[in-house]
């Protein structure tokens, strides 16, 4: 239960393909997918390789 209910990184708003990831585009919510808060630096500064919708879980596979 704890593993499922932990907060994960999700998109705060819609993110366009080619948009550079910044901390203000990330929020943390209870989600099944996304990076844990300690791993958020893995995607900051990278570029989205596809459009992401608000509340989509963020992972390294979504960024170049």
C-alpha cells in the first residue's frame, strides 16, 4: 500500500514536445507512474520528446 500511495512527479500543466523541463512544470501527487521526488533532477533541463498532458507521470523515457 505504501509503495502505491507515495507521491510521484507529474506534469503540473500540459507540456509541449520540444519544451525544456523546469522545476515549475513539476508537481508531486499520488500516482501509479512517475519519478519519486528524489530523482527529479534526472529530468530537469532535458527536452520533452512528446507532448504530455497535465497530471501525466514523468519519467526519463519522456525526455531526450
